[in-house]
């Protein structure tokens, strides 16, 4: 099934879902994809500085990974195309207008936003009003 590309349709069909878990972003200098698979990351990005993993807080704590910044994940639950234009901009602008940082990660089917844990409820309110 091909994802949506019409911005108005995507915004009308967003059903944001807030995770119960908290997450951390952690960087591992010198690590490569697959090196830390035992940590079961929910996302990873290879950067020149190392491997960045998004980990559930409980996993990070067990592994001794710093948890100084905690995030909650909001999944938009609209099947957006990877070539759609404007969804990330519209959502991040709405959050920014309310002083909420947005760390966006796109999957093949859905977009996910990691927001500071303390602002998760407010972020949900903003997204429900888009």
C-alpha cells in the first residue's frame, strides 16, 4: 500500500499515540550498526561521531547508559509516504509554536516524534488540534 502524499489528508487523519515507555538517545563512539543489537534499540543512526541509539529507559538503565534527558514517543499513525511534503514541517512547527522540541524519526509507514517527557501531554494536545 502506497502512503499518502496529500498534506491536508494526512493532517486530517493523524491519530497521535503516546507511548507509555520513556526513551533516551545515546551515542556510542566507534560503534557500528549491529554492535549493540543486544540493547534492542527502537531506532539507530550511524553518524561520523558514532552510533546513536534510541533506547527504552529501562534498557538504558540496566546497561548503565546515561538517562539525563528522557523522551516519550508519539506515533502519528497516519500512513505517510516517504516522499510526501510538509507533514514534518507542519507537525514540528505546531510543536515549536508551543515551545515543545520535536525529534522526528520516519519509518516506512509512520512518523514518530520524540518529545521531552515533561511536555508529552501538552504535545498530544497540540497534535490533536492540528
